[in-house]
C-alpha cells in the first residue's frame, strides 16, 4: 500500500465510519473527568496526610 492510498483510506474512514461525539456529550465527559480527578486527588491527599502522621508518630518513638 502506498502512502497516498493510506491517507485516502484514513480520510474516508474518519469522515464516514467514525461517530463523533456532540458538544453536549463532550461537556458531560469533561465534567465527569474533572469530578473523577478531584475525587482521586482528595483520596491521594488523605492517604498522604495519614502516612505522614503515621511516620511522624514512628519517628517520635525512635528519637
């Protein structure tokens, strides 16, 4: 397959076979990603704080 045929087939597939999301679907997906990211960030922050406090306690016992 030559490069010209590759690009022609790629264009045809993108135009006729790919289902593109609507603007509303993109916005909903964006909000979902934002909420999931915030939840994961909060969970990681809580884990980090807990681990930090545990390590402070352990170090206070040793020194």
